[in-house]
C-alpha cells in the first residue's frame, strides 16, 4: 500500500470518494491511502451513507484531517473491517500521545466527552472499495456537537499525526497479509 500526505489544503466534498481519484490526482497506482487537511462539506447529493440522507444530515467542518483509502482487492465487508481498524488505530494513537484523554469508539465513530470527533464511511465502486475518514480540526459550523483534534485531543502537529497514522495503518494491514501467508492450511 502506498501512502501520501498532501501538503496543501483541499476541500473535501465527497466527490473525492470515487474510483481512481488517488491515481488520477496523485499518480499513486494501486492500493493507496492519502491524507490532507481542509474544509469538509458533504451535501446530501454526494452523501454515501443512505441513513444520513434519509435523516437529512449533511456533514460540515471548517477544517478537517481527511483520509481516503482505495483498495482494489477487498470486498465491501473487508473494507468495513479495515475502516474499523483505521478508527481503532486512531484511538490508540491519540491516547498514546495524550494519556489524559479518554476516547470512546462506537463502531466507526470516535467521541471525546460525548462530542463527535470523526466521520467515516466505507463504500464500493465499480472497480474498488473506498474509505473516507475525517477528524475535526476546527469544527466550527458542524451540525452536531463536535470535538476537535487540537482543542479536545491535544494533537498539536496535525501533519505529523496524519503521517504517523497512515503509516501505522499501512504497517498493520501489511502485517495482517503476512500473517495470512505464513500459516499452513489444515484438513
């Protein structure tokens, strides 16, 4: 899996959660995960989560750390597992960096003091499976009671955090693949 932190602000609209977005825009061919910072505004017409559409719940955050993964050899169910793994690694990493913080994970969502820190979705395209995972940096204008990485989680260097997070995730997924390859089948 290839990783990349994009060092320019990009507004996440949901349109980036599409097949070959990473390859077309950043020349990473194959399985890849990218991270970038920018405003997040996903209107209902680009919303992938049907429950959010039914409940008329668009997503907004003035500044968010956005992570997108595209995978070409995982089923949708496997991608949901990977999504949960990414969320769990994020929780562990924040708690390691700030031992005074207690983060609650509920499925693919993270909370600090009952305030929502993250948004996340896994989906399938015609050629691949995809994840978007976002963490609030400045939740101004958010339609929910929201936590923030700097203010609530104590994460000061967002770029450093993002790079460490996607690299830990890459290492974990590669280790899972190696674990599956080293065992003898039983009959």
